[in-house]
């Protein structure tokens, strides 16, 4: 088994860490995939009750029996080592006047194969139990239609020490991720990706936990089960901000597809930095290069949140537009252009009059210097880096 975690981040004087290094994969002797749920249902009744299962597929179970009969059901689905599982039992229902009973239930991504059900109905001294099978289809994950469940439940097969003091940050991060992840995903993928936060039928489950540790994308090659664990506090660098945890969530989602091949290292990150056209500052190398750096602009922590060209290819996009202009970067570049022009004029005057500025142009020279310094202050106040 193997895991993809967030990379070790470079931490310059004004930088903060987005995520961290790899953790060891689970032991090969770890738990096997086991069926979910199961009801203890009696199967012998004095008088049989007619039951006809009319539909049985992943997410839907429907039957017809005597009107008013009380029915219950259980599922037998082989869950993966990681991720979620559907419910093991389905709530009891009474058949309507037409005799139909229908259950719909959550359908997280689980290993494909054959699953089973057991239904039992009773009424007027009669009863019957029936079992059957249905197929769990293959469920590829695609960046153009990604569904994510975000929860504070305990992730399976992950050892950690809960920290009650981190619960408020965990809860705030959960709210922020749920509210912004869809928009952030679309922006990161240049408008081509689609993400839905879905508690019922997710491609992947993201567990947000109140603990210190290594945020990680986990995959078990034996059954292709996957999930993401977000630790709200880094084990070495301490508590992350809510916004930083959103950036970590984007990074870990990227690990579903990235990064493999000669340009990637064993932790699933790019081993060399490559500036991507149209991206600047913290974004210019994309989201998946190691190390990834976040930079502080006063009270604002800026972290990478755009996929580079090679990451877009890794995510499955063959044709994609250049990155959308960042208004902050556009403004910073405009200010820098003005600074370059004004600075050239100031240097020309100083070069022409190395022994002192003549009084006839001195006031104009001072005004130019003051204007230059004001532009520098405006550029430095922007929460972005146009380099």
C-alpha cells in the first residue's frame, strides 16, 4: 500500500507551510476488506408472504409485497481498506397500498464486484425472507465531475492522537472547505473541473480531524480504495489557518491523479520546479511541486491554489486555456510598469547631474521621487507576488 501526502514546504522568512512530508503506508498485514452491515433475520414463517424484488442496484432496492406489510433490509458490500461504505441496514418501512417498498441509500465509491441484500417482510401472521445479489460497477474518478464527502468522522485505519483544543479549528475548517472547495476546484482547473460536496455518493471522502499530523491522500492498490485525511495542525510547524487547510485540501485532491513518471519523486510530487506560463508568485510552479511555499503578506497568508500546465495534463485535461488573469497580479504588474518608467526618468536625471540637481528642475525631481515611493508602497501592500 502507498500514500501521497503534502510535500515538505520551503519556509523562508515570510513563508508558512501548506502541508508536510510522507507517512509510512499501512502494514501489508492490515485489515482485510469486510462486508458492511448485516441483519439477523428469521427466515422461517408459518405462512409465506409474497415478495418480489423489482429493482436491486447500488443505491436502490425496491420490492413488492402485500399492502401494509412491514419490511426491513440489510446489505452485504465489501468495503475498501480506505474510504467509506454504504449503510449495512436500511430503515424499516411499511408497504403502501400498491405493495411497493423502495429504499435509496448513499453510494460511496467502493471496490467493484458483487454485493448482496437480504429483505424480510411480515404482516398478518405471514412473512418471508429473500436474498439476492447485485453488481457494484467500476467507478473511475474524473476531475471534470468530482464528488467529495467532507466529514469530521474518524478515518478508518489511521492512528492519531485527538487534541480537544483543535476542535474549534477543525470545525471552522470543515465549514470553510464545504463552502469554498467547489469554487476553488473550478478556479484551480481553469474552469474545466467540476466538484460537488456530496454526503451521499462521493468519489472520495475527506476526513478533517482535530489532531497534529501529516495530511495525506491514501490509496490501497489492492482494492483501489482511496480517501484523504486533513490534519488541521502540522506535526512540526504547528497550527494552520482555516484558509491554509483549504489549500491543503486542494493539494491532496490533486494526488488522486498526480504525480507520476520521470519528473515525479516517490512521494507523488514533481521533483523539479517548472514555471508554468501565466502563473506567478506562489502559483508559478503549480500545486504539486516539492517543496510548496506559502508566503505571508501582512495578515494574509497566500498559498498555491492553481494547477500548472503539467498538472492539468496529469489530471486528464488534454486541451485547456491559459490561467485566468489574477486581478491582484494584474494590478501589481501595472504598478511595476509605472515604477520601471518613473525609475528610469529619475536615474536619467541623476546621471545627467551627478554633482547635484539644478534648482530649476529640483522640485520636479522631488515630486517624481515621492511618486515613486508611493507606488512602491502600493505595490508592497498587495497580497500577491507578480514575479
